[in-house]
C-alpha cells in the first residue's frame, strides 16, 4: 500500500520521471533508514548527438508535513554508482530536496490532512551510452558527515534510438520477405520430385514455399522465448520486442483505451523485473501493447484477417490458373470447392502460426481469476479448435500433404536410395513437427509460473526434434531445419544464465549480447545466404537452359536445302518424274532409339541417325512433357 501511495504521490505532485523498479541495496538495513523512500523514478535526457546523457533520479514518499521538513535536511548530498559493461562509474553530487503539500482528495482515508510529498532529486551527466545498454544504478543518500543514510538500487535501460529500432525491424522483415520471395520463385519453377510410396500412390517430395516456415517459426521462437519467466538483462527484451508482428503480437485495434507506456522520459518502463510478474506480461509492457486480454483478442482479429486473406488468395490463384497442376494430392485437381480451400487455409494457419496462438491462448488461463468467464472460454475454445482442426486434417488428407509447407525431403531422396518405408517415416516426422510446435506453445504460455521448468521443457523438445531428424533421416546434416533446431537448443542453454540468482549482472549482459549475435548470425547465414544461393542457382539454371534457335526471314531465305526437304528435291528434278519404288531406301530403324533428355526426365524423344532415309520423317514425340507431379492427380 505504501508503494502505491508513494507512486501516486509522485504523479500527483507532477514529479518528472518514469517509474523504475527498485530494491534496497545489498547489506543495507531499512531499520536504520530515516527516509525509507517508497518510490523511485528516473529521467534520461540526451544531448550533443548522444555524447551527453543527463540522468535524474527522484526518490520520494508521503509523510506528515512537519516531519517532511526535518527529513529534507538530513541528506544534503548523494553518490551515484553505475556499472555498465563491467565498467564502474562513481559520481558525487548534491541533492535537491523539496516538500510539497498534496491535495486531500489524493490521500488515503487514514492519512493526515497535512500530508506532504517528499522528493529527493539527484542529477548528473553520465556521458556516452552504447546503443544497447543497461546500467546498474545505486543511489547512496548521505548526511552531513557523508555517512550513508539511505540506499536504493535499480537497473535502468535507455530507450533504443529510432535508428536502432528501424535497423532491427527492417533487417528482420527484409530477410523474411526475401526468403518468402525466393520460396515463391522456387515453388513456381522447381519441378516436384515424385516417388512411389509402395501403396500405388505417388507423392510430391517438394515442399511449397521452402524455408519460409523455418524462418517464420525461428523468428517466433526468438520473440516468445524473450517472454519466459527469467531475469533477462534489461536491454534484451526491448530488442526482441521489434519482432512482435511475426507472432501476431500487436497493439491494436482493440485497446479499451489503455496501453502500456513502452518508453517514458528516455527509459523503458518495466514493472515487475525483480520477480512476481510473468515474462509474457513484461514483454507486453516493453512492446507497448494493450493489456493481456486485449492483446489476445487482437491476435484473434488478426488471425481472422489472415484466414480471409489466405482463402481469397487461394481462390484467386486457382481462378487465374484453372489448369495448373497442383502439388497437393489431397483431392483431385478438378475439384476446387470450399472443402479444399478450407483445408488449405487450416494448413497455413497450423504450419505458420500454431506457436504464438498456442502460447498466448494458454497464457490466458493464468489470468482466469480476474478475467471475464467468456474470455477464458474463448481461449479454451481456440485451443480445442486447433486440436480438432489438426485431427480433421489428418483424417482428410495424407500426412505427407499436411507437411507441404514445412518439410522438404528432396535433398535426402537424392542421396539415399529410396525405400518403401520412407513415406511412413515422413508421415511420422511431420506428425512430430506439429506436435512439438504445439508443445512449445503450451510450455511458453502455460508454464509461466516457473522459468526453470520452461527452459527444461523447451530444451527437451529441441532434443526430441534433433533425435527425430536423425532417426527418420528427415533432413541432411547441414540442412536449414537441422541448423535451426541446433541454434534454438544452444540459445536455450545460454539462457540458463538468466535464471534467478544464477549469474551476476555482468555475466547476464554478456550472455544477452551473445544471444543477440547468435540469432542475428542465424538470420543472415542460416536463412538469407542460402536464399541468395538458391536464387543464384535458379538463375544459372535458367541461363544455361537450351533454347530453340530463332531465325529471321533473311536467314531463312539463305539457308541451305535440307536433305529431307522433299519440295526442294522435287523442284530440282526435271518434270514430274518420281523415283522408282526400288530406289526408295528403307528407313534405318536400327538407328532409332528412345532417349530421355537430361533437362526433362519426363520427356520422351526419338533420336534418329544422320544416316536415316532421305524420305523418312521422324514421328512426333509422345506427349509426356507434363511434370511428374501431375500424375498425383490421376492416381
């Protein structure tokens, strides 16, 4: 109650500064503290291009007006101690202490009618601050003899500049959109590989939008693991908050007129950094989103928009390309109805957005005590709907088709001899992929009460995935899927340093920078560089592909007569004479044999020898130019 009164008092008396979560200094006893501040606020003003940063700390509390005047004289000076990147800085300065009577309407019922707000203000220029920084601050209030009268400590995180935020946002979006563009191009121009499953069916082995699902799920993983119930270095979550859109974590359109103040007076405003507040709640505060209930509702609204948009895009695609062969073998190619569109939309949602939907829906159950019953019921309904949709898809379409957006076994099939049980292994692996995504979401949102349990469960899920990759021979050793799972596991191991009481402030900062570098490296070298390579490979294949010769009219007139040009031969002969029957040579059939062109394995062509009869015309090639994948729709 005192903390709330003190905070309200500072707000009522127009004290400048954003709220800072604080603690008493280590080893300092509050029993000997004559002031006992109940609130701490801070303000950071930057100037001279960031070279100068003036930090102002305001400690305050409510007390009787008579006592306030006496206490104000007890602490004429203060010492500010900063620790940033392992570098300690100490400043000694004077204090600015004031007592101001507050309106009786703002006081509690049992407060004195002469209640005053004590404010002790300390200000000093702390110099240049790195772009990604958090500094541990200790405020020592001293008496006339320079003895410590009161002490408070807090972690303060300067707000990221607009340039840093823009760089993080545009870089991640640029990488994802480039991977998406390359995935679209590969889906259009790559010919699917078909393999008999041993049951009379032919299954497409080429994924749709390759690597897009891996990239999106990795970005979602990075953002959501920033919302675990751990003690992160304070700069870590603000950086990850720029990835919120990939997880449908938005601050509108539903807000009910209340959103968190992400930044105030030049610093990030966080309440609950010293425990007692769940990690997703802190991430909501740092992202500047609406309250937890409204954030989930906004996610559902955005999901509905995605469902409608995806359905319209699918219908428009098949309307423009009615005869295009589909890679989906879940239904005949001539049946494009509501059933097929519905199944495809479900596949998109479950493949790309299961993780954030599951995480935030399970998190709503933690707040069921103070949320309306209908809201909790909606969250439970969405969880059950996702499970029912997955079971329905398993019943309606082959499991291999369910994983078209996530699993690409093409390279594996080029290296390993086909076996009859490969399709069964693929089905088991795809089922494992979807189950593990659901488990990750349930752990992130449903185990907020225990950070160590979250880390252990998430690490176990990554180990299961790596074991499945090796056991089912799903990916090659250095594939993006294997690399992404390995990096996720490494990042979870590094997060052990963020467990409460496990590491010092400096060690946490070092691990935070290491994790950010690890994720950035994965985005660049794990997704962007391979996408550039794939795009270059497609371009080189197109550039080296044989093209038919094109002749102009002048070139056609100058061409030599062909040996098989019957009109030219007859025109050269005198009169209308025809060769005798005995003079006609038999076709050299021994020189005709079927040949598969290397460029198109499904194209059959008859190659004739140069010694064939001058009157023999080679038959047309049979119409087998259709991609192998098109057979999926006729069997």
